[in-house]
């Protein structure tokens, strides 16, 4: 990694950005050092999290949003958190296939990132890739999650605006939604609104939101009906995203959310540094011995972890 790479990214060069992103995903130390040099040039992009259960049409929705924002001459970055391929360990690029029509647009950068087994659906490299897209000059960065596990809440800590997508065909979606989602999502989208029951789901969701006391920034989130595959309702959704950013800017919410993102990044950095420290301090043979003891139920994870820490830092 060279200073020229930093210059290239700041100039919006796609190849330079892709090279650094690859290094970040691989955990390359030089790549992380290069990312550190980009950090002072970040903080301008508006990050929008798109989450919800699988099958809700999130990728199609993102694809439609790209088109709407590009019509407004807004530069776009997309971080698509994909399941990990069982063969290569890389991302299954379903999202980029759906967004293929934008691949020739120099002002759109789409990157698929593998979860690689990270519980919660958010790839560890996602924050770094968002920073790179920010430094490139992308004004809006859309982050689409896998749609499994706990990422519905996790993505809200990463984004300035969180969009939760559901469909009328997913059963009693309102009952399935966790209370935490009602409290942290900024915009709700009922996609595939041409299906029966969309209006009913909207009414039920609005009723639940009206009874929720701890809404984000004391603002009741709008509920938008969309048909992403037909492009219906996408302009309304884009407008609500813009309005939410304006609301945050006027009410001081942007600074609060930046602090939350910074806290998340700090926590991740500490965890990563601790794991590196443990990996470098405990040889593979010792690790295997501990794992064997766990498998045979001769010890338990808490006791094993305590023993490792004693070996690394000494007894308390």
C-alpha cells in the first residue's frame, strides 16, 4: 500500500478503492494502515441501512433507489452484505447481479462483502469499506444486510438512516417484528405492496408506532408502500431518506449518530486487537489442546478463556 493509493481513492479512482477494500477484507495490516490515513477525509457521506427478513426484495429496492438518486446527480456507494460462499469463503454476489445495470456508471460503486461467519449479518470489513466509499466522494452509501440473525438492530448503529423492509406476504409481519426494531428504525417500507394485505399491514404498523414511547429522535417513522420491481413508491422513499437527513441535521441527531458509530468502531477495534494479541500469544498446539478439552467436556468456555488470559497477562 502506497501514498499513491490514498491519492487515487481521494480522487475517486475505483481500482485503488477496490484494491484497498480487498486488503481490508483479508485483514492485511498494510491495508489497515492505509485506511487510517483516509480516516480524516471521511464523515461526509450519509449512510443508509437497508434491512429486513430475507425475501423482502431488499436488493431490488436498493437497485431502484440507486436509479432515483442518480437522477438527482447524487453519487452512490453500495455495501451489500452477502452470505459467505461455502466453497470460496467469499461473498455470493447475488446483489451485484441484480444491480448490474448500474455497473457502467462511474458514480456508482457496488461492493459485496462476505459475512464470513460473523454473527449478526454485518461483515467486519463493512465499516472500513464505508469509510473508503466516503473518502471517494460518495454522498450516499447504502448498506444492505443479509437479513438474518440480529443485524436488524446492528445496522442501525452503523447507519444515519435505517430502513426496515417487510412484505404483506410474510405472515403476520407485525407480530414477528421485535420491539427493538420499532424503536430504532427510521423508515418502514412495505415492499411488494401489490400483494393482498399491504394496506392492512400499514395500518397495523402505524398503530403500533403511535403507541411506542421511545421512538428514534422523538419522530414517528413514516411507512411507505413500494413495488420495487415496478419502481413504484421509490421516489417517496428517496424523499423520506433526504427528509430524515435534514431532520437529523436540524435537531443535532447527526452528531449523536456519529458518536454511536464511533463507539461501535472503537469496540470493534478493541475486540480485533484483543483477538490478535491472543492469537499471537497462544500457539496453535495450545489452542488445539484447549479445544480438545472443551470437546471432551473437561473444561468450559469461561474457564478456558480465564486460563488463556492468565497465561497472557499473569494471575490477577
